[in-house]
C-alpha cells in the first residue's frame, strides 16, 4: 500500500477520496457548557500558542485566542490578501490546544479565491508546525508540492471525487486537498469537548432578526442565516451554534462629504448593532465608525471581541470619501 501511495494514486491519496476528515469532527460540540469563555484576547506570545503563531504574526497575520473551556482553547489567525482590483480575500488558520498546552488539531483552509492557493497553504502551515514539530514543515511542503505536481500530470489516474492525499508522521495525521486545505490531527493530544462559547459578545439570531428587518434586510429566520439589503447592496450573514450567534459578517458603505458622514449606520441598523451584547456594542461600534471615517482597514480585539474590517476605498477628494467595508465580528467555531 505504501508503494501504491507513491504513484499516481496520490491524486486520490492514501486516504479514501470519498472519506475526507469530518469538519468538524463528529460530536466535538455535542456537549453542555464546560466553563466556556468567549472573551477573546491577542494570541499568547509564549508557550505552544506563541510558537505556532509566531511565523504568521511576523508575516502580518492577526492572531487571537478566541475561546476556551475546561478542556482546551481555540486560536484563530487571519490575513486579508488584496487582488489587483483591491478586493480582499481572507486566508485563515485554526488551532486547538488541549489543557496541557499541546496542539491537538489544526486547519489551514485553502483560500479559494487566491492565486497559487496551494503554495499559500504550505507557506502558512510549514513554519507554524515546524515551530513545535521540527521535522513536520519540510514534509508538509514536500507532500503538497508532490500532490500539486502529480495533479498536473496528464496521465495520472483521476476520479470524479475531489483528489486528496494523506500521510502520517510521529506527531500527527495529515489530510490535504485543494478544497479543504490541510487538516492536522495530533496523535498524542486530543480535546473531548471543543469550546463553543460566544455569549460575551453576541446575542441570538432570534433576538436580532426584527432589527434587521427594520433596517431593510430581507431576512427570514429561521432558517435563513444570510440576509440581503437590496437598497444599499448590503448583506448580513451569521454562523450559529443553535440560535446563538457565533460570528457575524456584514457589508456597509461610507459616504463622507465636506467632512461629514452622509450614510449613517443607523440607516441599516436603526436600533444599533443589536446582534452584539450591551457589554461590547458601544466600543465595537466606535471602532467601526472610526474606520468608516478614515477609510481604513482594521484587525484586532476590541472589548474582548474579534473585529475584522476590510476597507475598499473608492473616490477620495479632500474631505470627501466613498468606501465600502466588509466587517466580521467574532471568529467561527473551530473546524467550521
């Protein structure tokens, strides 16, 4: 079997192509709250978390510890790549550490809209994993390079399924394909109950939906989790755990004339950002308004909340500004 996996079958991989790793793994969120803590903080710079994220942070990524519980803690890293049209496509990395500060699980998704996306996965994963497992990074680069080269071979055997490959070393099982990217499952560490909290910063969708409707969004919840606002080309979509909002993404414009904001946030959110808790609503809103005034992007932690703002500037003339902002509040659950 080892010989077969070195040949053309690498396209369907040593892992069955119809059985990719489950995202998320079965049952990891099927538990009651286990001392859930959803207050985000910048990623630690020491220990395993610091080692894993150091190369990413040095390359300009934003990294945070986004939630934790009695069994483990979740890290989330992100960078926004710009294309030739000044659009932003994100690339992320997720890490789950156990209570003993060991890496239990990691995911480096493929940035689907990127050029050379496979190289970007390897470029992110290899140095991060090498920092804790010195021999892992070179193997990651080699396996992904071999996979991509064989994928371009006209005579290679192909199937109707997504080609993927997998391998194991002394540290972990690895699964890679061009759709999901690289999934890493450690051999000597695991987390039984994965953290799922978001109550520090987010309310529920059933609480927020009436205000979305009042702001002009076409939003029929349940079950709809993606809402559009036709009159402003706006959108609002959420990731949920039950009814609880875990992360929210929305788009909003900015129109400044003679130094004054002409497109008020209240036009789209007449009662404020009610999908956020009262504890974080004001500081998060102030951070958004700061970017809307300046036309600048932002990635950071505000009042214990992950805030990502990607700005696309249009016309800028003196005190006048036209811009559009893609905004994300909160990080999704690990493996989602």
